[in-house]
C-alpha cells in the first residue's frame, strides 16, 4: 500500500514567486493535515482539511497561504509571493476516519526561497 | 493550552547503551500520546502510541508508558544501535476517541549513536 505521497520533494523559488505543494493521502484516508518545520525546530500545525472542507486553519498565516483538498485529486498547499522566511520543510499527514489522531506522514517538500 | 516538553539534545550514546528521552505534557482531559521518529531527510514515522493512562506503547525495542500522575511519556530502549540515530518527537492529541484535535509536537530530541 502506498503511503502519503508528496511532490515535489524539493522546490526552489525566488522571492515573489508562487509555490504549490501537493499531497496525496493514503488511499481511504479522508483527513489531511499540513505542518511546517523550520530549521532546527519541531513541527507546527498549519491546517486540517477533509474532502472539500477546511476544518481548522488556525496555524495558517493570514496572508499568502491557502490550502485545499478537492473532491478529486491531491491536497494543495499554495504559498503566494514567497519570502525567504517561508523556506522550510512542509509535511503532509493523513489519517483514517476511524482514527483521526493517528497520523501518517509524507516525506515532505523542502522549499528554498532565494 | 496543550503543550509538550522534551529533554534537550543532542544526545550522543555508544552502541548498546541504554536510552531514555524524557517527555512531559500539559493537557486538559485525557490526550493520546505518541512518539514519532524522523530519519535524516525523511518525514516523520509513527514509532509508538498510548491512548490511556498506564498503557505501554512499544515498537522496535522502544517503549513508553503513559503516566498520568506525572504527566509523562518517557521513551526508553535497552540497547541502541547506530541505525537508531534520528530525531525523536513526543506528541499529543485530543481527547481520545474520534473527536478531532490537532497534534501538538515537542521540539524534538536529536540522537546520535556511535559505534
């Protein structure tokens, strides 16, 4: 069984460009979470989504960041007009409906903003 | 609010040494507790979990017991290997059952095992 898939694994952007990070959850998982890991720090929650709904976005910056989880296709984390401080590893996790607190993580996308 | 505190690293041990990584938490209600491991360049992997007081989670020789009286979930392993070198994250979530709550992670403890 395939685990959580994320792509790209590495992404380089210049300041002001847009970054799109994709996450395909484990088959059958309907809950998706995005976390950000800054260098030498732990993971910080950003957003929790179910299909077509944002449930909790309390960890998302108010500007430039958005997330979606459409009915078909992967979840997307979108960062507009990136700045150097957005450089981090972004991890996606998914969980099954029966056990929403047990999360399975993807390999992450490492974003570097030049 | 809920929070997790871990012992600061880095921790350096010789192969076959005993490992303890301390973790304490602050939470309302009865959270579930987790240990995740992150190998270099990879995502987090769930190592073990415990969902109620006095439960012991175990996996790959690692163990942790949910101690409600001391609000702790210390990770232990009797004999570490070089392949155990990684960053270990203690985490908690929610009230248990199926009610959602975000996972709160500790800052991580880096472990290096030398031959």
